[in-house]
C-alpha cells in the first residue's frame, strides 16, 4: 500500500472509499422521516431515511445514484449526524458539509456535495411539519 503524497490526496482517497464502500446505504425499515432529492443539472439522486426519537437522529441511511462526490457525501453525512439533535442538523451549513467531506469540490460540483444535506434538512422539516399538524 502506498502512502498518499498529501493531506488533500488522503481526503480524496477517503471520499473514494465512501463512494466504493458506502456506510449506511440501503432502505431503512423503520424510518419515520425521509426525503428524496435530485440535482437536475447532473442527474444525481439521494434519498435520506431517518429514525427520529425525542428530537434526536437515532439512525440515518440513504439510497441514491450519481457521482462519487454526491454518494460519498451522503455516506459521510449519515455517519456524522447519528446522535445529533434535529436543531443542530437543520442548522448545518455548506461550510459544515465541506468540513465533513474535507475536499473542495469546486463551483461546478458543490451542488453534488450538498445534495444529501439538502435532503436531510428537508426531511427533518417535513417530519416536524407533520408532527405539528398531528398536534392540532
């Protein structure tokens, strides 16, 4: 096994590892929130499924297809958000996502990197709106 020449190369290798061996990939049987999103520019798709208990993300899984960045970012994000409070997940920003994937995807691929975060946040918002509707 050869060592990467730089930290940047190491992070690229981590992204490729998550793309080739995604964590939390598949359909969650007991999800109580989910959201499917896609990037119309390139055709990437991600569906995030969540198990939420007491305003905490207990589990997160995803399915999807697309480029290495969109799929690796989904894998890395699902690892990152397990155990997080809904409020902190909804408050995550582009910069937070870039810290998770640790690469700069550039202006053309930034939407790929943010696709899973957008799906996660929309899923949480939808879940909370449903809860509010049920309380009325």
